[in-house]
C-alpha cells in the first residue's frame, strides 16, 4: 500500500498518522520531548484538536507498537551485527525516522505481552558518564511510553524530525526481530554481554585479556583453548571443583556462606557469570577454559594451557608457550603495544563547551541520576517526606520503586497523600512498585535479585527509594568508612548506573549532632546530595535543608506541616484509621542565629567594638592584635580559642591571611 508524503505542518501530519492506524500523544512543543500531563498514556490525543505549536508522539501502549531507538549509530550497528542483524535490511522493512542525523528510530509491532523500556548504556571513557547506545521502547496498553514523530520540532536543534523511509500503515508493520525480542525478554542476562561487546571500560583488564586469548591460535594453527571449550562445558568444570548445581542455569560455590547460587549460565551457554564472591567474581563472563584456569591453576594461564594440551593430546602438534601473558606469542617475538590508559584527560574548553545544566527529577528538590541522602532523627517525618517526593515524581510520569523496610504504614500513608494531593488521579495508573520488607543490600546476590525483580516488572525506574539505611544493611558496621563506602558503591553501580536513575537513601542523624547522618563520614562524603530534616520538639512542622547538591547551588530550606487525615474506615477495634500527610509551607525565618552568650563572649564583643571604633577604616585584625586584645580584657588562654570560634560562628570574624577580617556590625549590643 502506497502512502502520500507526510505533511510538513503538525496538525495535517497528525491526521495522516491517525488515518494510518497510529494512536498519538500531543503536548506543547516548548515542553520538549514528552508530555507532562498526568496519565497521558491512557487516552490518545484527538488529531483534529492538535495545534501547530504542539509536538506529537507515537503512543506505543495504545498503538500496539514498539521502537528500536538508536542513539549511537556506530555502536548500535556493532550490537546488531553481533546479533546477526543488518541495519539496512531492518530499515527497509519498516518505518524509520530521526530527529538527529546521527540517530535513528525504527518502529515494529509490539510483542505480546508488551515489554517496558530497556536502555543499553556503556562506559566509553572512565572520566565521563556512560553513554546511551540504544533503547528498546514499549509499554502495556494504557501505560506511558512514546516516541516523538515527524514533523515535530526537536527541542535541541529546533529542526523538525524527518522520515527516513515511507510511513507504513500500523497494520503492515513487521514484528520485532526474534534476536531483539530475546534480548528484551532476558535483559538482565544480555545487557552485560552487549556491554562487553562494545568494550565497556568498566570491564576489567583481565576480561580484555581473556577475550583476546580465546581467539588467539597457538603455533601450528591449533588453539588449545578452543579445543578445551569444544570438549568441556563451564558446568562440568565447576562441578568437578565442588560447585553444586541448582537447576539448569545456576551453581553454588563450595565455600558459600549465603546459600545463594550466584554463578549463572549466560544465554549463549558458553560462559558463566559470578555474582557471589570467590575466584570467579570479577564482573566478567568465564568460559570453560577460564573456569579451568582460575579454579585448577590459580589463574596461571601458561600452566593451564600446558596441562590442557597434555590432556587433549595436543602437546606434540602444538608447542605450548611458556609465558604468563594471556596473549599467545607467535614464533617470532613481536613488540608488545603499551596498553592505553583507562583514564582519559579532557581539555577544559571541551568540558565548558558542553554547556551543562542541572537535570531535575523533581524541580528544585531532587536532581536526576544522583545518589542522594535524606537524614533526620526518629520522629522527624523523614519517611513521609521521601514518600511525598516519590509520589510527586510518579505523578509526573516517571517510574518509581520504593524499598520500604520500616514496617507497615505504606498503604495508609499513600492513601492519605492521594486523598489530599491528587484526589482525581488513579493510583493504579501511577508507575510505582514497592517492596515492603527489608533485605540486605550489602550482599551483592541480594542486589542482583532486586534488579532482576525490577527487570521482570518491565519498569525502568527514575527513582529508587531505600528506606532506611539501617534496615537495608543489617550486620554492616555503620561507623566503618570502608564498609559504608562499599555499600554506597553497590547502590551507585548496581542501581543508579544500571538504570540511570536517582537513588534516595533515608537514614538517621547522629545521636549528638543532628546536622549530619549517623555513622561513618563516608555516608555524607560518598553521596552526591544531602538533605537534613529537622523538627523542633513538640511542633508539627519540619524543615529540610537544600544546602548540598551535585550540580545546583544551595537553595533555601523546604518546610512542611503535618495534618491527620481520616481514611474513611475503622480497624478491628472499631477505631478510625488515620494517617499523617504533609503540606508544603513557607520555610520559617530563623528566630535566632548564633548569639553572644556568656561573660567571655560579651567581653570579647565589647573589646572588638571599641577596637573598631578607634580604627574606623580597619577591616583586618592580626592574630597577635586579637590575642593581645582578648588578654587585655581578662580572657585567659584556656578560653581564648572557644571565644574566637564563637566569634567565627557569629561571622564577626572570618579567617584570613595573618589574622581575621572583622565585621563589627554583627557585634552590636
């Protein structure tokens, strides 16, 4: 079926897309690449009501479509070739378009059941953030996933999206290729394989050596490694070394203390990956020979090759090199190229040219793609604050996963919030999932189980809320910087980097210092943003600091008041069921800052006022002058440091070269 050329004006083009069987989304072009309205995925946009100042998108859930979004064409082509697919053939088979000459979108019929969005990101340069290579995009009916359609205008270039191939009617779209469907359905297994194919810099140097060694034939044209792998499977090697098989694809190592079978057979069935400690736990796949090398020869490559050659009867046909390098040498030694550093320096001008801006997940509150800490004492309503933020983010259409280890109450708190702040919204339509029990996220196997559960739910979270640190790290020494730093690294790598999301960790403040999180200093130092919750005793108001962000400057504190909401039901005892909800209010002005308290501080303030009056043009006082001044007013050496620190807190003194800058105006009696 031939189709007419697509109109250049959005209203006419929208009617054409609709006539060809596609359901659309529409939104003001100034809003960028996606609608901001609540529940836009549940109903299609009326093509007759779409204006010229709007952008349009393909509503995948209602159209029964999915998209292959290629953000990095060269690397995407490498992935497709690895899967046995030809991009040109795919492009000719369907409708394709682009908003950027270096990118491409292709649309297909959605699989059944529909799958959520999956994003392949790789680390090309350790000094920079991982880049997105491609996305598989779809949604169940009524859920929210769309791709901007021509001739909408791209928010970055200001130019219209353009077709690369003619528009096919929706009924004539091809099915998603089987290879891509397999990757999509088993994303947790395929994602690390594809990262390895693309040379992800987070893969270890040993992994790169292994990749070379499995392809390098020995002298004589026979590869001992290939021959060994042809005769043995990874499972055979594991089991003869005491690993216990659990089902068709998992093994438990002999010295496991968790009882979790953390060695997993990858989809190609040629290699395993370990998630549970031991000799194989180095974040890369291992084929049968590599398991043999590590488990039976303590990692000695040359010894493993010699022994394997003897077992296979290849020692005469193939001279075995007596080298320790994983790269086999030819008969004539060749110069070894110095490996390129994994640390790459960039020119400052290149960095400035990127013109970065703050990326907000919840505007002026929570940044996108950060590891953030929200800390407060018990009873400060910090969990209510975290839930308030999470629900507001979900209402904006961004998926949220809540890990709630604080016991019952999530149902009542959510019910109260929805009744108060979003009475017209359908909770069932919000992209929110929750776990209502504590698990030990300091154990890598458990983190993997969490990510598997998220992947199985076909959701790519924009926020993962962990409430609280103590509940989700049992047995961890919260005062150990090393243990806390390792825990935070796990959250960052396995959750934040994997999904490109924000992880918000709720914690308690110190017993003595309510201005910082309890425990090791790494809890504050190793997070990107920090919020401190304070609730004055006996009040129903709280404040939340916004003093430390990753990219944003400091902002004034937030403030909330609580209200008790009747949920319209009674419990088993006949009592009304209620829950608190928070209302945003103006942050109260500080009732008082640091004050001049005590005779020594009062004497020092009087002395500095007198000194300043006698020297009206002086703004600097030397250390010697200050010491003599305090001594002259009876402030002994024992109290001197205490007084000076008090004056610094008052901002009357600011440390400077050789002494202090003085602002006597704050010392008025």
